[in-house]
């Protein structure tokens, strides 16, 4: 093993009552039960003497297997900490604090976080390197502090009750299990979801429920006043070398150190290994640090057009890993979607939820900790939307009056094409809006086609791109680091790993790596608009040439096939055009039928509507203490026939 002592993944749940608030009892046990997949190794509950702080955790033991239980309580309850995640640099923190006279009762990382807080107060967050969601009670001041890691790798949700109390938990469903909060849909968030494919922070789909944004610290004082501050915003590092060779060496040094920190565990650490640059680099760096073969895992999806296993096998052979290939099929969407939606809590339009769920289901039978390559695209410019399309560049060469006249004419017959042409000019003046438009689920023309009259929201990416002071190309990465990364990719990672009691670690998202990557000049990061050019150059020292020249692949779900031939279309029709679905007023029967008439073109939009519908049925209209075993067919059976217009 890479050397013991680090923390534990778990689910947090709690209630904080200000001094003036009427007493209330949260069903902490029920809150923990709905999150037991996050921590099957035990539970712990702490109730303050005055019952104004009630909290618990459910534990997945990764570090300090013997003494790492929580909540951590100091001086008879004077200070209490619950921590979900890992503080990777806990050894360094312990050494620093021990030299100043602090004593430790465990070998765990969360005790290092607690002692650091007691020594430095709120400033302790700047010393932590990891992925974590923390809840800390200071009894004498009667103050609750909630902290989320810099990138938002771990989740934390909260809600204010009518009596002024603050509920908090690692998953939204746990808030509703408290017995103190009813789930109600916020239609502003419905519109945000239909635009983005997720609900941007700090909002959630549910009225009164908020998510703590990445890099944030929240304080609730004795009177119940809430203050939320960003303690970290990604900024370009100031110590980047000036030459490309120096930049490459600097980035490798940081990533290598991050990998070393994230190999710390009291259980074996494995790694996901696809045919891509990100996971290949991590495996190369990790394998060199271990005194045993690194366990690596690759998935082959049966019937898929893309097979990454040959490329992954080359990396595994080069580094002598203990390599396992799993064969899976993704045709089970209709049966598994209700279960996936239950785990996700909020609607998530990313259809890779299913393959990632299946991957972690099999990995969960093998190991508890895996390194994951999430973050490489956002750091090194790996998406096409970061670069202007050639057709857009040609369109912008025309005089603007001519373009606008042409867009108006085209809009009479093809409003979506006209909208696509009009977005081209955002590339140079509204990079956040440009990013959003290139991945919007239901832009205005499509919302109209659907029959959706909800107000079009402001793109979440726009404000973040505008606040970034550096080059526009780097502003695009910054915007994605604050939106798509935490709201989609990291949420997906957390839910699909934790559903199977697996911890996913993301070395590329070490905050030092993020700051260094943002400092790289765009002409070095992506010369000529070439995606991941710098990372490819770095990887040339570590990975086979065949992998370096391979096109970007990734875990893709065959969503069009699900609707065209996989039986999902009739189930979607029955659910989306049912009386209760249409009475919400978010779409019309005609709109759904228009999408179903072209399933190949609109498959991902239909999927996103289905996910939203299931989310409302399972989390708002239903109450499931565990993931449902039924599939879409069972849900559709009890539905009324599709309504007439």
C-alpha cells in the first residue's frame, strides 16, 4: 500500500438550530439510511446536550481503518467536526501541528483538519489539499461552519427551515428524509436545467435547497445569520516558467506530487485506464511510485463503435500493471434509469451516467479507491467548443448587416440554424455565452419547438468568463472549471462511485495543477487551436505513439439507439405525455411528439426530459428510502393514456 492514515468517504447529515429557534428533531438515523451506499462501514451520531446540534455520518473506511470514526469531538463537545472526503496532505499538517504542541488521538486525516481549524480558525482552509466537505460546530460561540473543497469535488447541500434551523447533508435526499423539509420544485431551476443540462450552483431543483459552491466557506452564527464566502477562486499561478520545456517539466512535477499524495490509503488504490491521455498519464506516474503492480481497469462496451481496450492494454503492458478488462453492455437504460435518478438527486442530462454507473458497479467488487482522469479537458483545452468553428470564422467575414439580414431570412424557415449562425459573433465578445450556446440543451428555438414557455435563464458560464482577468481562451477554461466541471462531471463522478461505495480521486484537479494550467499561454496550451496539444507533448515521454495520435473517445452512451430501436421511445412518450407531466406546463404534447418524430436528432433532448420527469416522480411525488428496483416499463404501466392537445 502507498502508506496509511488517510480519511474516509462518507455521508454527512445534520441540523443546526440557532439559539432563538424553536427546538426540532431531525431524524438523523433516516438521513443516514438513505446515504448508506456512501458509507457501509459504520455510522456515528452526535447530539449536543441542548439538542441544538444534531449530526451523524455514515462511513466508508479508506484511511485509519481502526480509529477513524466520526464525528470527531474535542473537549466534551466544545468543537465537533464531521468530514466527508480526504485531506491528502494530512501527514504534513500533523507534523506541523505536532511541532506546535498539538496532540492526536487517531491516525486519520480529518483529525488533522480539526486541529488545523482549532489552531488557525477559518484560515485553515488554505492549508488543506484534498477533496472534502466539512461541518464544524463551535459550541461556545454556537457557530456552524460548512466548508467545500476548492473544485467542488465533494458535495454539500443545505436548507433553512421555517424555525431558522439549518439542515445540511451530502445528498439532497437526506434533507428530505429528516422529516423537517418537503420537496418542492423550483420552476426557475427547471428552466436552468433545460438550458444547461444541470442546475447551476447555488440553486438546486428544489425550493429552499441550496448547494454550497466550490471553494466556499459558510458560517451560521448563534442568531442564524448565514454568510457564504469564496475562499478560493482559480487564478493563474505566478511561478510558471517562461519557456515551453520549463512549463512541461513544471506541470509534470506538480502532477507527480499530486499523484503521490492521492496514492495515500490504507486500502489498495487502483486506476481507471481508458485509451486517453489523462488516465494514461496518471497510470504512468502512479505505477512508478508503487512497490507492487498498480491495479488498472478498462471497460469494453459490447456493440460499441469505439473500443479503447487495445490502447489501454499497451499502457498497462508498458507499466506492468495488474490489468483487468470488464465487458459491459449499455442496453439496460430502461431498467436502470429510475435507480440512476434516485442516486443523482437532481436531474443530470449527461447520458454517460449509465456507463459510469456500470463501470463503478464492477469496480466496487474489486477495490474501494480508483484514480480518475477527470479534469484534463478543462485544464488543457480538450473540447471543440473552446475553439471557433471554421464555418463560424467564414460567416463572420461577411459584413454584419449582411449577416443579420441573412439570419432573419433563414430564421423564417429554420430558426435553429439562424440561431446557430448568430451565436458565432459571441466568440470574440461573450466567451461564456458562446460556451453555453454550444452545449445548450434547449436554446430558444428548441424550447419553442418543445412548447416550453419558461423564461430563458442567463448562462451560468457568462459571469465566470467575464470575471476572469486573463486571455479569453483561458477565461473559457475558468468558466468551465466553475460550471460544467463541478455541476456535471464531478457530480456524476461522486454519484456513480459512491453508489457502489467506491472513492474516485482526481489528481489532475489538485488546485496547484489548476492554477499552473491556467497560467499557460494559450499559444503554448493549444497552438493553432489544437485540442490538448500541450498535454500530448507532455505525454510523449510516457505513453505509446499510438495513443498520442488516437482521436478523443470517452464513455459514450448510445442514446439515439435507445430511442430508435431500444424501446425507450414508447416509454418516454407515455411518461412525458401523461396528464401529470403535461399539467406542470413545462412542455406540450405536440412538442414531445415533434422530438420523438426525429429520435436520431433529438435523442439527447428526449433523454434529458425523461431524466427530469423521473426526478420529479421519484424525489418529489415519491419517497424512496432506497434505490428503486423497478424500471421505466413499470412506471409507465400505471400511467393514463397520452393526453390529447
